[in-house]
């Protein structure tokens, strides 16, 4: 596995309650201390935490109400406050700040909102704050919800280009059969490719409190691996599990990636139809082609649209040669107002700023010429 820096850790309700009906503060204390150690060792950690609905029920002393969506959303909205309070206190013991981020599928599939979420997460990580993410249950109706936090964690891994996704659960990993029903079931330590036979192994298993069973975990691992992030499904019961995993000790099931993060991003950007074109001057063409730089306002010669913030655009040189493809932080009308100006002036001119880059280098892929391809 490549050197780890950015890690997404997901814990579901059954894990947070350790099989009980209430959040286990004791378990959460241990997990927060492991995550804090990783943080102190310079890893960037993002926690995807379920448990809001469970915490809401706990606070209202488990009233017996029907299971309609508004009731669940009521529990989620009450419980999310409690959940974050517990995380805030536990990480506070290590003098680490946490930030709450609530997402729905829309926040990730809509490219403008994708950029907003990505920028915020990156900013939090840069400021050494641990983002704690959950689905925005109170507004997430069927049409816009991810539905389970395993898949949400995979989407988040893609959003932040994580080096590893760890799904903590109450099982040791993926087995050749359901270990609770079959004593001959064997743990599968490594999955190189998630095919139908792997999916079939996970079907039919679930936990009583959480939304996801093994199947949603494998789905999540599949998504993550297609986007370049490996996944480990491991038991939360192993002492210091997170610390052991990052040290490279084998626990649970590791799902390898099918592609690198860079390659997956590149394929995605190149497969999308561009909504606009930005022509660069000579200096910017050189910086982007040979130095992997971001695109700043002074490097732009012309812009063709219409397109909005979040659009995929082609970057060309003065001879119309395609140099790169990227996701733009600014729409065409905005770019026209700031062409040529210093990045610091963006806010004065527009009245707001999404940052000094028109396209950040992490949102851009270079298009190599045939000659370069043959050399690499
Ligand atoms: N968002 C839900 C909660 O916080 C949990 C969803 C899941 O566990 O997959 O209660």
C-alpha cells in the first residue's frame, strides 16, 4: 500500500453502541484516543460517524413511536447534537477541535456543491481539525440520500482523495460464509477484485441497529477501489485496531484498488463533456504543462462558455492545443471580471472569493502529448 496520509474511518451505530441500545461512551473514548494519536502523528483523519438516530432515541428515553420518516428525522436532529457533543468532549481531551459536516448525495453529485464540500473539508484538514461526517438525515429524503454511512464514507473518500478507508464493524472482516451460522467460515484477508462472487458472500448479513450490513460495506469498498482508495473492513473490538492497521499489521479484509487516485480522477475528467474552454497565455501554459501549477487569473488569455462554478473546462494554449482538463472554481462571467488581476484582488472585484486559483492543481489533469506518453 502507498504511504498513508489521509484516512477516512467509518463507525456505524452497532459499533458505536457495541451491541447495546445506547452509544457506548467507553468505546467512543477509546476510538477518539486512537484517532487523536493518528492526528498527532500527522495523519489527516476524517471520521464518518453514525449514531444520531440512536442518540436521539436515547435522549427521549426510547418512546415507542411509529417508524415513519419524520419520526426518524426527529430523532436524528435531536441525536446529532448529542453525538457531536460527545465527540467534541472526547477529542477535546486531546485538545483537538472537531467540525460537523452533514451531507446528502446531492452535495456530492452536484459539482458546485461537490467543490464547496471539498474546499471546506480540505480547509479543515489544513487547519488540523477533525471533520466528523454524517448523512444530513433531517433533510435527506429517499431521492437525495445516500442511505447508509458505508457508501457515504466511500463518497467522502473520493471527495477528499483519501489514501485509505477503514470501515470498523462488529465482525472481523469478510468471511467465506457467515461466521455466525457456519463454524467453517474463514476470514478472507485480501480481495484483489470485487466481483459477483465476493458480493454474493456478503448478501443477507446485517446488524440489528445500523443501516448497513456486510453488503453495503462491500459496495462501499467497490466504489472506493474504483476511485483509487483501498478499503479495510476490520473489527472495532481489536485493541488499538486503527493504530495497528496504519502500522501495516494485517487485520480484517483489505480490498485493493483497481486504479490509482490520480488515474481515476484523470479518467473521470477526460470522460466528461467540457462546458467551456479557457485559453492560457504562454507563461501559464508552461507552468501548467511542466510544473503542475494551478491556474491563476493572470494566466488567462480568453474564456469561452457559458459555464458556472464547478463546470469541467478544457485548458488550451494560443494554438488551440489541449493542455489540461479541470474543474473550475469560477463561472465564465466571474472569470471575465477577474482576467489578468492578482488573485488577492478577486474579493474586491467580485465581492467574494472561492480562493485565489481559477482551477486548483488538485482539480486538474494534464493531457500529455503522444511523445510524452511514449516517454513515460
Ligand atoms: N445517519 C444514520 C444515523 O446517524 C446512520 C446511517 C448508517 O448507519 O448507515 O443514525
